[in-house]
């Protein structure tokens, strides 16, 4: 038992050492203390996370924080996977951690967009009453779940959003389509698809819906954090981010970083390293950070 506690205690100190960096990334509505507490609960619930590459764990936590989510398996999850750091002929498998936004996290970000008044995703079972149609007045949906007795097997999932303009957007998805997504997943037989099948199915249909939402770039960028799971061409994938840090996020976070650097709470190097979780700064963004006058540590 003491052997299990020691790594958790070490991680607790490590994440406390990351507190300043995490606070600089997190949105104002999410206190860093809550984020750290949730991360600790995730590790205590699944200590094998600490057997993975530690850098991948902290990079995943930074990505999660950058999206304003907590790793509680509802808004986001920390998923273990193996990656080959060697070659096909001489494999060297390493366990890593990847952050994955979940259903509640996608819904949370959509509600924060300012465009959506209602958004939901639901599973439909065989004995439910369900209808979806399109006419000259737009898209329509009727779903009455069976509340007594056996609802039967799940037959489809759907996501629906009502915009503040009054427009309704509906995206249904058959189980055949859901299973095609699952089959394309590298972890289709285990991990989240095995443990949380319904939630993964709902997230798949939310992914489709998000493409149709106005100003959906932030949501699509967040959903892109789990592209590593999928291999639609049946080839090995390089999961290293290939995009630069979004300029919209940079403009939003730069004043906080600037204040922290000037106060000596952050260094230029730590800010630049933190942004690597979203692809790294452009040369112009990096120059702007490095131009801030470094204060003396408090």
C-alpha cells in the first residue's frame, strides 16, 4: 500500500510545482485549486496513470486546462495508450497519457460560445418514441423515452442545438455510423470505447453537430485533441501537433502572461513551453512574449 501512496504523493508535489503555469492557462471561471484537486482524484482513482511517460501526463493536463475543462471523466478524461518509440522491426513500446474531451466538456464549450441557447445529445432505444424530419420550416425532432419497462437496445444517437436566433440544428447518427467511428479508433476494443460506449457514441454525434454550429472553430479545435485515437487510413499516425497556437487564444491569454512575467511569477521560457500543448507560438507571438520585461521572483 505504501508503494502505491508514494508515487501519488510525488505527483501531488509535481502538480503543485506546476500551479503557476496551470493558473496562467486556465480561464478565469475555473480556479486552479479545483483543477488540481480533480487531477489528483483522477490519479488516485487510476494510479496506473503514473506509470506512463510523465511529460505526456503534464502536457495532457495543460491541454485540458487550456480548454477550460477538468479531467473528471465527464468533462474530460486522461486516457492511457501505448506508442512505439522504436521501429517495426525493433519496437520500443512506451505508455503515454492523452487528454480527451468528453460529452459534458463539449456541451460546456458549446454553451459558452454565446450562440447556443439549448444543446443536448441523447441515445434512442428501440422502445422509445422517436421521429426526425425536415420540411420548409427547418429541422424537427420528437423523442419520448420509455420510462417504464425495458427500453430495448440502443438504435441511434442524436445531437440537437437551438440557436439564440431560434434556428434548430439536429444531427442523428445510426448505430452503423457509430460503429464505423469505433472501428476506426485505435482503442475501439478497449479504453473509453469499451468502458464508456454510450458517452463515446454521444460525443461522436456531437462532433458532427459541432461542424454545423456558427463560430465552431474553438469546439472543433478542442475535439481535435482526440484525433490521435483514429486511423482512418490504417496507418501509423504522428500525434505531434502541427498547428501554431491559435491567435485568438494568444490575444486572450497574453495580458495574464505579461502580468505574471512582469511580477516574476513566470518566465518567458515557461510561457513558451506551456503553449507547446497547442502547437507552439508563431515567431511573432514568441517575440511578443520575449519582449516583456522579466520581473524579479517574489
